[in-house]
């Protein structure tokens, strides 16, 4: 058997909020994005959901420099997601957006020396260059028509703030733009810390014995007794349907077994490797190339355990995924100070 690759596992951890600001180049979940390039930020249109056309919110970012190119000395990949549960469909990533940002060591925004780990009065952030949405931290081209002192990306986020804070502030002229506000539409904020996976495959992991396959096949036929299912399909077809089922059963067993060694992992980083799939039958057939022409490669995947930290569970439909697989330009092509779209694939257990 080929030697296993080293996978970096990501875990969430509470930390001082100031350590999650842009100048520390964090990997983090929730809150507002710690933008890498501070100007220009992605437009409000670029951050709208492809299903409902409403604004998405920040899910997480992974700081992953690429030492093979000088212009990716700093490099961060961002994921945004729509909070509307109805936009979340099985094996469809239309409610998600992935963006890549890169900067050289000498750049327009940050000094080359590591930042001092203390809070500072004037944080180096994107608000120096553009008005930001008070709710989501994205660009804020719209302002409150009454007082003119707060900015938003969209009328949706203006409504969120109006209900939460601004209705009272606006009428009393007591808007404090410096005070950190919390909004239910954003996810709780955590740092992502990583450690290398130590994995020793169990001998029989992911392997189904012949007897087990036969047992599952019999069970499958048994469960369809009485319906005209077993009579309307030729034996051969049923056999292949049964074996198809076990291929996916096997895959999810493999997935669970691999995760179980470190059940708190929320992210697996394995650039150039292969995702740990939940199902084989719904894997992507092909990944679109980067706009520069270079192929995209797998970079990292987000695991379902993250959902338990996001306070999204409720009865009926809710935000969900089996795994989110992010594919990025294999060349980390130069994008200047811009944010470019990368590819994300959402796989679910159906
Ligand atoms: Zn949506
Ligand atoms: Zn916004
Ligand atoms: Zn106002
Ligand atoms: Zn590219």
C-alpha cells in the first residue's frame, strides 16, 4: 500500500478577538472576514447567493501561503454562504462562494515584520479604503437615508441592523461606529488551529467481506418484498444496484472511520491530494480550470462537525453539508490585489 500523505487537520478554538484581525493573517471561522487584500474588496454583487440573489455571509477563511511564487507570500482562501436554508440543496454548491486573495511580502497594506501581539488603536483594516457594511464587513455602498452615517452592502443587511440596533441609534443620533456589534446573521467567531493527522489505517477499514456483501444484498431484497420492485427488475440489475449501494456504504464507513480518530476536526487540508469523500457516486466528474488556464487542484475540505459550532441546527430544513471541497488554481496565479473566484463542491449524504 502506498504511504499515506500527511493531512493537516483544522480545529476551532476560542481566542482573543484582536488576534483574528487582518494583520495577523488568521485562519478563522465566523464573525466578519479578516480581509487579506484590503483594497479592492469583492463587490456586493460578487458576494450574492446564486440561488436567491441575497447577500451571503462569511463562513471561514484559511491562510495558506504558496512558497513557490513570490506573489503568494500571503495567500488566503475565503468561503461565504447564504443563510437562507432553502438555498441549501443536496450536492449543490450554489449557496456557497469561494474567493482567493494573495499578496507579495512587500505589499500595499502590511509591513514585512510580524505584528506585535497587542491590541492597537487604529487597526489596519479595509475600512481605511472603503465604507464597509456594518453587518457583514463587506463593501458598503449604501448608507442610511435618515442619518447618512452607517453603511451597508444591501437593503437586507440594513434591515438586519435596523431591527437589531440602528432604529434606536438613528433617532437619537447616538450611532457609535467603533463599538463592535454582534448580529445573529453572522456565525460565532473562532480561530482555526491546525495539527498534522496521525493516522494508522485499521486492517479491515472500508473493506466489505463477500459474506457481508451477500448479507446486505439479501437484506436489500428482503426489504423490497411485497413491492413489485423485485419482480420488475431483472436479477442482474438488482445485483448491480445492491453493489452500488455497498460502494457508497463502504465510502461512508471509510469516511467515519478516518474522522473518528480526531472527531473534533472541522477541516482537512491536503493541497494537491484527494478529498475524503462521503460518497463515491456523487463525486465531481471534472473540476473547471482556473481563468488563467491552469488546472485547479483540491486544497481543503470542510467537515460536517463545523455545523455543531455554528448554532444552525433547528427542526426541519437547516444549513447543512456532508463535506465542502475547495479546489484552487494549481499555479496560485497572480491576481494583484483582487479577489478571484475558485471552485467549491458540496457533497451530501442523500
Ligand atoms: Zn440564497
Ligand atoms: Zn452586508
Ligand atoms: Zn440612520
Ligand atoms: Zn489561475
